[in-house]
């Protein structure tokens, strides 16, 4: 199959099969979809809508006097995300392979627009484009997908054609160049959290491609040197430096930069085993945790649903990662393997960073929790990634 409508086509439909027989046949679309990923992502999104509602229903300065403002928008974002997933599945990851130059150019153009007067600043990061109707777009979320697709296209071309067993050094350099350009632009916003995610995606893609381990170790070393250089040259904004300082010493400024993390730990710690009950968290109701509907949404789960609720979120995210790893393992071509592995690296690191910063084991970087946090662009991007995973699964051999 080459993508497009063929992603939905399945063979073996005999003329005498009934509707239900065709629907439940082993080679049908319904049977071949990865339902654990779909159901886990859907439950996370719906659970996220409840947590977002709990965090915002009393915040009149945010919800414009409508307690259901964020709930409705989160559900709308989820619906649009599912539609985009279906679109990505219909097109197919292989068809998108041929469209990589266009997608890459469009995503770079959009993040460049952020640096113009059309861009706007939210929470210190100049990463957004304001749209009519009170909506906003964060183009860097889509760049994560185009980096995965673009690097996969370059690294797998000669291998899938049978010319080589693994990417050569020249191909790796080309793939790194493709990733570095948007990373530099995003760094200028500055959006350090997204750059960290992109860096982890690059490492995950290189590991999946079979490129020499010297590239991986070299990039890790270069990243460490670059981080020290950025710090010494004062490229980071004051708020970013303060976040890292507060991570190293939470008591540095408990009423200032350390306030978020301290309140987050209090909220999660007060939840106990089963939590205070949905919509009954004192920290959440009292509005003590800033940005609770986005970056710190996990604190709502920790306080109101307790260890059980937080564990459920981790379990569902773990199911998505486990199934995505299986898809990457079972696919017959390197391009598909790299795409799936890049998505795994993206979801895994962003989950670890988001939950880690609420627990105080990672610095605050402003990254959303996949499928759970409020945010349209993030929701659209992760559901499109689910569509790519489903497309990869559908095109593997039936015997796999």
C-alpha cells in the first residue's frame, strides 16, 4: 500500500460476507486498529476535561465568568484532534512521506511568524500566534511531527531501497541539519522546554535508525557543552534561569519562582491514596496552584483522585508507549520504525518532564501533559501522532 485511501482498504471482502462479518473479519479496519492506544488516548482526553474543569470553574479571571468555558473548549479540542487523527490515518504515513518538504517548509514558516509582530507571549514564552475567537496556535507543537517525518525520510531512504544496511555519516548530517534549523528558531522564542523535547526526539530517531552510536554519544556531549555555553553567555531569559535555580533549591524564593513547585507538591501530597474527591481539592478550589489547567494539571489528579487517579493516568500513558513500541518493533520497513520510535521518544520524555516538574524532580519548563493538559495545538499534535501510529500498524503484514 502506498498511503491515501489505501490505508483504509483491506483485502478479502468476499461478495457473500454480511456487514457484521466484514466488520469483524481479521483483515478488517476495525480489527487491525490498535484499540489499546485509541481507548487509552480517549480516556486520558476525557479525564483531562474533568481535571481542566475542576481547575478552572472558579477562576473567573480566566473563564470569562463561564465555569464551563475551558471544559467545552477542551472537549472541542479533543474532537478536532480525533478528526485530525482520522485524517492522518486516511492519508497514511507513507503518503505523508512524499509531502515532507511541504510540511517542513510550512512548519518552519509558521514558527518564523511567531518571531514577527503576529506572535504573542504567554507565560514568558513568545511561542504563540493569536487567532480570532480567542484561540491561539503554538506552531512548535507541529514541528515535533515534521522533525520526526523529515528525519525518518532522510535516514531510511537508502536503507529501505536496499542500498545500505544503516544510514551513512552524510545522511545523518543531513538529518541533523533538518532538525537543527527549527530548534534554533524555537530557542530564539525562547521555548527551552520544546527544544528539550526536540533534542530527545532526535536522539530517539537516531537510535531507531541504526546510525552509529558515536553520533548519539557525540550529540549528548555536544548538548552538555551547549547547555553550559548558553548558561555562561546569558542567552536564557531571567525567568528560565530562575526556574532552574528554584529546581536546584526549592527554598530559594518560596513566594516567587519556587511558589509553583511548592504548591504543586502540597496539592499532590494532600491527595493520599484516593484523593479528596473530584472537584473537592482544597488547593485546586483555593486556586493556589498557578497554570493548573495546563502545565500543572497532574496536581489536580493527585489532589482530587489521589495515588489511584495519578496511577491511572500513568498506566494509560504507559499503555500508549508500550503499544507504540510494539508497532515500531513489528513494522517491516525502517521509515515506519523511525516514525513510531520518534513518537515514543516524544511522548515518553514529555510525560516524564511534565509529571516530574510537579513532583519537584525536574525543572519547570512549561510542557503540557499529553492528552490531559488544556491546549488546542498540543492536543491536535498528539492525536495526529496517534493517527500515524495507527497507519503504521495497518500496513504491517496480517501475520505480524
